[in-house]
């Protein structure tokens, strides 16, 4: 029984890591469309362009800030296990840098649109896998959850607030530093609108499977 549970736990962890890898791919593909980056990492992307540091490194810094904000808001309610988000942040940023190195940017409009659609679907799959394994949330999702609670609304509302805040920060940084908007475009808007809907669509079949994996790992 212990061996079976150990295998189930390992399976759950591997699926979670796969989710991070998939999520990082979706995020990076969004930047390669040249139509606008994903809303939640728009500030990190803008900072990367302005400073010359790697996109993955800039994303890691943003995630660390979001974890710090969670701790500051929750205070005593911030549990030690939530620090595992640091590991998730490192893995996500690591794979973003890998993908960013070898994936080419789209040139024609047709390729950009196809790439944007793929980015939205892949990002949605990554979200479902990481959230579905119930190990530790992505820092962006974790902070969005905190926002939803303090605003007395749900996670979805908190995510909308976070996305909008990141976009506004990216716009402000770009305008102040170079007098132009960096990384924000129609792709950013479409990603913000469509990702939630795609997640809901895929979840109908994926969530029950994820739930079974989690339940198997919890059996004595």
C-alpha cells in the first residue's frame, strides 16, 4: 500500500512539473506572436526589454514580488508551505529562458494568429495541470486568490485585477522610460479574455482526471 501511494505521489508531482513546463511554453509563445504578451507577465517583459536582463529572470523577480505581497497581506495567515511557490517560480522562469532562447518570433500575420491561439490553449493546459495537482499555486494565481479574498470577491475577479494592474504598470514603465508602449497589444487583450474561457472548456474533461490523481496520492 505504501509503495502504491509513493508511486501515486510521484505521479502527482511529475504532472505538476509537466504543468509548469507547459505553462512556461505558453507564456513564451505569447511573446513570440509580436501581438502582445500575456497580461500577468507584461510588466516583467517590459522590464526585461528596458534593462536587458533575461525574460525568465525578470519573470522570476516579478513572482518573488508577488510572493512577498502575499506574505505582507496575509501576515500570520501566510503558511510556510506557501514558500514552495519560490521553487515553482524558479522552474517556470528557467524554462521560459530556455524557450525564449530558441523559439523564433512569428513574422507573418497568419503565423502570429496561429501562434497566439496555440499560446492560449497551451497556457490554459498548464494552468489546469498546475492548479489541478493541488500542490502549490503559481505565484500569480496565489496572489490573485489573495486579492479576491481581500476584495471579498472570487479568484476570477482577483485575476482580472492583477492582469489589469500588470498591464497598467507595463504601460507606465514603457512610457516613462522610452515614451512608448512595450509588449502590450491585441494579443494581450485576447489572452486576457480567452484564457479563462479555454480553461473552463478544457476543465470539463481534465479536472476529473486531475482529481483522481490527487485522490490516489492521498490514500493511506
